[in-house]
C-alpha cells in the first residue's frame, strides 16, 4: 500500500526526484556551485534545492547523526515532510543536493562513520512517498572517492576547521572504517523499498564534460545546451605545505580565536598566490 499524507487527497509530484545526499569531500561543493551558477538557465526545466533552501532538514539530519534518539529522528521526518510538501504538485524534476543529509562528517562530534545515513535515507524515502506518491521516480545519488585520498582530504578539512592534533598517519589508521563508503551505500540500498540508488567515484567522473555535476545532468537527461561549463574544483587544499603549520597551531597553547584567524589569513594568502 502506498503511504499517503493525511488530508492530501490525490497526490501529484515532480517528474523526478533526485537527492544527492553525500558524501563529504567527494566533489559535492563543486556540484553545488555548478547547480547554483546554472540555476537561472535551468529554472524552466528543473527545481534545485541546496543546503540553505532546506536548512531545517539538514540541521535535523546532522542532529540525528550524533544523537540517535527517537525524538531527533521524528524531527527529521517532520522536516522532510515539510520539504516534500513544498514541492508536491510541481511538474518539473527536482534536484536536492547537500551532503549534510547523510549526517555529520565523520570525525565531528565523535562520529566515526556515516552509519546514520541508511536510517536518514529511509526516513526521506518514506516522507517523499507520503507526499509525492510512488509514481514519482526517486533516485538517491552518492558520490564516493578512493579510501586513501578521501581520508587525507577529510584530515585536511578537520585540520583547517578544528583543532585536531592527530597527524595524517595516525588519522589514516583511525579513519579506515569510515572510508568504506561502498558499505554505507549497500546499507542504504537495503534500507530503501522504492527509490533507486546510484553511486559514482570522484576519480571516474572528475574528467566528465561538466565535471562531477555531469552525473546529475545525465540523470535529468538534460540537453547539452543547458548544462553550462564545467565548474572549477572547489574547497580544495592549497599545494603549498600548510599542513605542518596548521598542525603546530592546533597543538599550540594559543587561544582558539587566534588559531582560527591565523589559519584564515594563511589560507587567503595561499589561494591568492595560487591564482
């Protein structure tokens, strides 16, 4: 039996629902920048929802990933229902793109994996079915990355944005379980009953005509004329040896605001130099 939302009557949904729900450090920022930059050209063809468009839902997903309580999951369901209620009745395909739907990045708030992702995707699927109906094709898309470069990128992200004191070699050993992204995707497939699940490795799609966003454009069957240029890589690590400096800052006795400000200044200078 197809679930229905109370008082909805006949359900109508978009032509297709595509949710790019992860993972962090797999080209997701480049994808979102491309979608944002091409939003006006695509306005008559696809509705695009990014992180700031569904902020209450992404906040609820992040909160559940670290709390795992019935109450925090109920809030995810409530915010998902509100999100899908807002697009019910539309006819254009809808793309939702934010990695925070899979929960917090491993390494934050004591999390060591994306183990919340299957539960979160199941909750999103149920809410979408209730609001949009089973006639709406639904795809969950996950971008992945080879384990070693993913772990190294994750370490750099934590190094620059937190006061992590672990060097890369030790972090590699700690993060090996989190790096098995294929296992999380398999668990997501097992948790879903209606939607299809698609995954592509960043190494395979990086050289596609429009870069990492090409997968979404292909899922939309988007004509070439609407695709726009390939976006520049975003949120990348400057190749100028900041890692030992940041690690020393994190291990220092300097106050947090001083460490953060110094990192920002160094990053700004490194990126100016790279340009």
